[in-house]
C-alpha cells in the first residue's frame, strides 16, 4: 500500500497575554460603537415622534389625576364608567369656563400692560442698577451692573415690538395648542373609560403568578404616580394663592400673572421654588422696589412652610407614605442622583 500524505491540520492560534488584552479592548470598543449607533438611531426615531409621545404622556397623567374621582362616582352612583367620565369632564369644563370668565380677561390685560410698559420698566431697572452700583462702589465693592442692566430698555423694546408684530404667529400657536389639548382630552377619556378593561385583558393573558404581580404593580403605580401628580398640583395651587395674596396686599403690580407663573413653576421638582421666585422678585424690583425685601421674606417663608411642613404631609396622604419617609426619599435621591434623584 502506498502511504498517502496526511492533510495538514491547523492548530489553535496562540495569543500572548498582551495580544489577548488588545483583542478584548477592540471587542469592547466595537460593542460601544455599535451601542452608540443604535442609541443615535433610536434617539432620531424618538425625536421624530416626540410630539406624539408628549401627547400620550399628558393624557396618561390626566387620566391618573382624574381616575380616583371617576372611580368614586362609578361606585357611589348608578352611573356606569362612561357616564362617570362624562360627568367629571362636564364638571371640569364648567369650572374652567368659570375660571376663564373671571380670571383670563384681567390676566390678559396685565400681560399686555406688562409688554407695553416693558421699555419703561427696563429704564427703571437701569436707574436702580446704577444707584446700587454707586452705593456698592462707595463701600469699596466694584461691580459692573450697568453693563447688563443698561441694555434692558432696548431689550424690553425689542420684546414689545416682536410681540406686536407676531400676532399671526400667536394665533397659529394658539390653534396648535387647542388641537393638541383636544387630542390629550380625547385620549385621556379613552384611558379613563377603557384603561381598566384593557389592563384586565392583559393580565388575564399572563400566567397566574405573573398576573398577580402585574396587578400589584398597577396598584402601586396608581397610588404613587397619581398621588404624586395630585400632591404636586395641590402644592402649586396653594403657593399660587399665597403669592397672589402677598402681592395684592403689598400692592405689587401684575399680581395675577406673577402668581399664576409662580404656582405653575412650583410644580417643578427641586428647581421649582427657585424659578418661582425669579419673576416675582424681578417685577417687584422694577415696579415696587421699596417692598422687595418684604416680598422676598414672605414668599421665602411660604416656600419653607410648604416644602418642609405642608408638602410632606400632602405627599404622605397622596402616596400613602409617612412624612419621615418622604423626607428620607428626597434626601437620598438628591444625594445619589441630584435633580433626577429628587424627581424619581
């Protein structure tokens, strides 16, 4: 027999320790690159439908806010779920119409007057800034306030001119907002009416052990998220009313607009109280400078009472957690993740 040559077999490639480490680094970098590419593509896709996502999130939040009231009417009366939602919507519409008839005309008048007199207030702010700078220089403190405040009259004038010229844009934006609000209310109506049914169908399709866990998750989310929204709105309303009372009693101009802005911004977690004070103090500075210190002290006192006394109690009742644990959660969230920790 003839001995045929045996085929050569390729053995495993041996890598040195350094080459192995370099290969691991290259693999990690490739994975990171692919992950970043996927994230970028996902971000672009989300950005394209961001307005739709915001509409659904707003509708979901409104549904969470109104769900306890709808459920109470549904269980306490002979009305079914759909009619209970309709009753709640009609009641809210009547309240909003009443508030609109009473509050919107003076608010619009105050806003128009503020824009019209913008250059005047800018000039007044410049004069006050010059006086403060002169006083500081006499004390040996050298700052240049007039460099910024000296341009305020021109800035306010530009703002007023842009506001007057952009009436068509305002009308267009108002129509868009009205359309989006209508969509939000319709989607919230559907969630309030059929959300529980859809959720039950989903949980029944799951295995029994997962279905019970899903029900527990849904109940916890209803209580925590809905309670947080309701508690935040209550705090914002209380602060807005308190700010209105302070500004009216002290004779600060544009009290209605300022209190509305303060109440809305107070809802923002963590930075809300700081943002809420800025427009109040700015307008008081140019419109009633002699009452600035009193306004600052009173609004700061109201904030401290709300944030440290009233707020934790409202949140504890809304979410079902003792105030001490609300404090603990806020402090731990701020320590671990800053703003997002407080928000979560």
